[in-house]
C-alpha cells in the first residue's frame, strides 16, 4: 500500500526555518517523483518544489528559490523540504505527493509541478509564519 506521511509543520517567525519531512512507504524513491505543494487559504494549490531521486534533478518555484531546499534520503525513503528565511506569504498547508513519468518529466524539464501528474498524496501539514 502506498502511503505518504508529511510532518514538520508548525509556527515560525518571519526569517525563521522549518524542515518538513515526507515519509514514504509502498514504493522506492527511484521510481517516482516527489513534489511538495502548498495551499494557502482562498488560493489554489501550487507546486513549490520537486525531486526526481533517480536523476538527482530538483525543481523550485521562483517564490522559494534560494530559500527552500529539497533533498531525499533513499535509505529512509524520506524526502525533506528545508525552508529557510520564511516569509508570512509562505503560510499554507503543505502536501507531499508522488507521481510517475509525467511528474518526473515536469521536474527534469524544469516545469512547474502539475497536480494532475501526481497519483498519491499525503495529508497536509500546516505551516504558519508570523510577521
């Protein structure tokens, strides 16, 4: 059974840091792309970062580039999103998701992750950044 478990959200001050984790079971990280999406109140869910572990390719949205870092630990089957220099506009529910070939293609070609390319989703974890 495929499962993704996101954790690590919480409250941070502007300029602070949080690290999100996505623990995966039921498949190998080499077989799927993993994306991080976020959804702020009243807004659509947007892709902020993604990783194709088999090639090492990573994607970042312009809004988080230079502040967020995605990484994977194949031994633990876990993907992390290190979020530094947090801003109030980073406040959202963050989701991790797994996708196959189309999701991998998005990352490798540096396209924004598309929700429809992701087949499996974890529950969200809330990140709140205070000013």
